C-alpha cells in the first residue's frame, strides 16, 4: 500500500523532499517504497530515488525519470510509454511485461534488467 506522504511529495514534484523521506525510510530498515498501481503519469521526477521501489502496474506514462535511481526497482506491467529515462540507473530492475513504447533510455544503465 502506497504511503500518502510519499504520493503527495511526488505529485507536488518535490523530488528533494521525497528523496529525503526515502533516505529516512531506509535508515529504519525498509528497502523501498511501495507505489504499486499508482498513477504518476506526466510528473517531473528528475533524479528521484526509486531504488528498490515497488512500481508494479504503476502509470508512469510521459513521466520525466531522467537521472532517476531505479536500481532493483520492480516495474512489472508498469506503463512507461513516452517516459524519459535518460541517464537513469535501472541496474537489476524488473521490467517484465512493462509497456515501454516510445520511452527514452539514452545513456541509461541497463545492466541485468529483466524483461527489456
């Protein structure tokens, strides 16, 4: 279940605040935020830290995820159509059955990505 505070920070495009929140979450022992099935389409999330996040089925269509940390993120069945992932780190991410048509992966780190 998604955290309301995390969603508010993201929908306000407060990437700095979200990343700080995630850092605190990790310090308390949690590995990643749960954003399964959330609508984050069209947001400007450049440099967001989604490392280890659960984004299965999330709508990220047209979202700016350039320079984002998506290392080991779970993006199964996510909608990434026309998303900007330029320079993003997707090392070890799971993109099985994700919709990626028109997504930009220029200079993205794609080592050990599943489903792409």
